C-alpha cells in the first residue's frame, strides 16, 4: 500500500486511529484459528461515514479491506490473507437504543456481547445468543459469523434475533435492511444474506435486534451416565418428550478428565459421559420441565442437581479454548439426531486411523463434547471434536485447526 494511500486513510480516520507499526500489526494478524497473516495497516473508524469513505478509496486504489471485531472467530473471517487494511470496529461500541416496550434494541458492531446482555437484563429483557466468547466477542462479529452457543437448542442463533442492519457496501454506499417489527415479509430478505457472510458482502455498522422477556428461574441437572450410548439415548428421549432445555450439553470421559484437571470438577471415576441439562422459564414451568426431564434418566445413571448453573456452564465453555500451548485439530460435525450414537462410535473406530493420526502414534488422544440444536421441524446435533497432538516430534500440526463437516 503506497504512502499516499495511507495519508488519505489517515485524513479520514485521524492520525491517532491509523497504525502501521509492526508491533501493532501483529496484534491484528491472527484470530482464534491460530493462523497469522500480517496486514499492511490497521484503522479504527469512528462512524459509518468514515467506513464509507475508506471503501470508496479502496475501490479507487484497489487494496483489500478486512473488517474485524474482537478476533475470536474460528473460521478465519477477520484474517488479512492478502494483506491490506484491517478495519477494527472497537470505536463503534455504543448501545444506541433499548426499546423496552417493543423489545427491540439498536447497537453498533463493536459492542461486547456480554455487556449488551447485562445492559438489557437490567430492563428485565434477554438477548439469548451466548457464544463461548461472549465476554469479549462483539455483536458485529456475532452477526458476521452467525454465532450460536449452548442455548441454541431452545432459542436459536444470532440470525434468529437480527431484525435489521445498516451496512456499508464494498463500493461505499450505505444500505439499510430489514425492519423493527416482528413481521416483515415483503421483498428480499437481505438481512439474512449479510448474516454469516464474514464481511465479504459489506461492513456492518448498525444492528437492530429483538429481545425476549428475561426468564425468572433456571434449574440445572448434571446427569452422569455409564456409557456414551446411554447419554445419546437420553438426549433423544428428552427431545422426543417435547422437553426443550435451554442448554443440553454432552462431554465424554476424556473431556471430563480435562475439565477435572484444570477446573477441579469433582466427578466419580466411573463416569463415562456427562449431560448438562438446564431448563428455564417461570417458576412453575421450570419445575414441570425438571420433573419431566427426571423421568428420562430414572432408569439408569445418577443425577445430581446444582443450584449454581453458571458455574457448570462456564466449565463446559472453557473447553472451547482448550489446553494452553497444545496444538490440536478441531472438527465441527453436524449430523442428524438418530445418527448421534453412531457418530460417537465412529470417533473411536475411524477418525483416529483414517482422518487424523495412525493408531500407532504415541501421545495423541481424542476428546469430544457437543451441544444439540433444534431448528424448526428439523433436529440437528452439533458435535465438536478436539484432537490433541502432544507428541514432541510431530510437525504435521503446529497450531489449532478447525474443520467443518455435515453428515
């Protein structure tokens, strides 16, 4: 990128909001994939107008522009693969409006998701999408990646709560999509087109989201089972009975070992799998869902009820970030609910030999955990596999890698 172009960008955002220092560029050269690509410059725009001017300049001078939130994405959406200019959205960090009566909010893309949830909670409202990185990921990044989380089984993912967007198009034009109402069926659904596009179609500068009434009660069950298959069948039985937990998480024995080791989770050594079931709602509905769920696991295993659900949920979410310093390959596998038990069997029988490492490779081990999701009339189970390669001499995998498969 030529110096005269950098001068023009500096004139748009101000000299305090543009950097080309190598130590600064390194901070924005990677995301949660572990891959690194050095940008030419990093800018911190303060408005949609500034972003529009930058995009007009980029079209004229033909340099790449990569929007970036907090860099917590696992698909490489914020990586400057061809160098160019990274636009960090951290200055666009205002909650512009919380309409309590209509249960609608308007935010800028740099708002931290967890902080936004805390703000609407004060108004007895609830923004359900809960990615594992919600304490530092941004609303704009969530929209660009269509982030989900453990509560997706009941509440859905980010796209289910975005009503409208303000977007700067690649040529610098400003576009408004969507509505502020529950129903908006006329014309093309351009809002959904931008959600999950990872910044390739435009740069999001404003987000209109719908909110829900805040659930007043929660109840969490920790279900310990003697086998993986038993845990899988319990998941199927819970959903078939019409019970819809806001969280339905699974961890196998190896995953439990990691959690126990680093977070001091006390579980019997005989446990082969764990289900983390959380229900929410008002007091009566929470009790009814809890009683119905209890009927599903009375035939086997052991059940323990914890009053502090957040503690258990955070332990499960800590699995996302893994063991410090250990390289790994993570596979995100989507399969139908009826194929869920067989998928666990495949992990033992096939993945280790044909997809990841030879069985003879010492020092390697596989762990898995998952959250299930139900969308409309079709049920999906989403499984995340972590394969750790701990042998010192291995050179095949030096960092975290993510793969996504649908079956």
